[in-house]
C-alpha cells in the first residue's frame, strides 16, 4: 500500500512539472509578443504627426513625402523632391479646376487671348508659384542597417498665385467678362481675406 502511494505521488510530481513547464513556455511566448508590439509602437511614434495629418489652410498647398537611404542627405533630398511633386500635382489640379470654371463662365477659348490664357499663362503662373515652395517641417530617423528615413512637409503659398492670375486678367481685353465670373470673384475675396488677416497679426 505504501509503495502504491509513493508511486502515485511520483506520478503526480511528474505531471506538475509538465504543467509548470507548459506555463513557463506560455509566459515566454506572451512576453516575446509583448516586446515585439513595443518595438512597433516605437517605430510608429517616430512618424511625425504632420506627416500622418498634413495641415489644412486655404492659403497654402501642402505636400508630404518619406524616403530612405543609407546616406542621410540623400534620404532628405529624395523626400524633398517627392514632397515637391506632391505639391505640383495639387497645383495642377487647382489650375485645371480654375480654368474649367473660367471656361464655363467666360468662354471656352474661342478667342485667341482666352486660348493663350488658359493653355500658357495659367501654367506659367503655376510654375512660378511652385518655385516658391519651401520646407515647413522635416525629420530624419536613423534605422537599422545604417539606413535613414526622412520625412518632409513642403508648403507653397497660394496668395502669390491668386494675385498673379488676377493681375493678368486685369490686363486682358476680356477683363469685364472675367470680372463678372464667380471664379474671379472668389480669387479676389481670397486675396482680400489673406491681406486682412496679415494686417490683424
């Protein structure tokens, strides 16, 4: 009888060891997963808020981009170029919408002056405006493997664009037709609003 009890006790001891070993393995796996999640959180925290949620301002266009390289300066240059391309695309869309509005209200280019304004003048003004693009924010994050991640926020003020368009229109023979359009009125209001805000600062 005593031998039976001892044998049973030994079997129970072996079972307990297996259970404890299993619990240790489970704790290790959970801990490893937790540590991995921590690393991801750190990486995500390196991403600037202005990159995830670019500013909103009717007087500016904003472009963001991120790039990597083993050379810090190259990563930054690539990110700047990408951000400028982002802004340029937005400017192209703005010009397209504005031209379409003018065409609907003023005319679709049946006049040589109108055709030149839509196809050349507007594009030239847009290109000149893009030359005024500048870096508003930038951040460089060292990464593993001697890599660098660069984040860039580029901005372009729209007031110079609006002013130049208004000035070009005022010099056109068809100025009266433009002046009666809602699109032209909106441009002048945007300029006036911006100037009032600047005076109030």
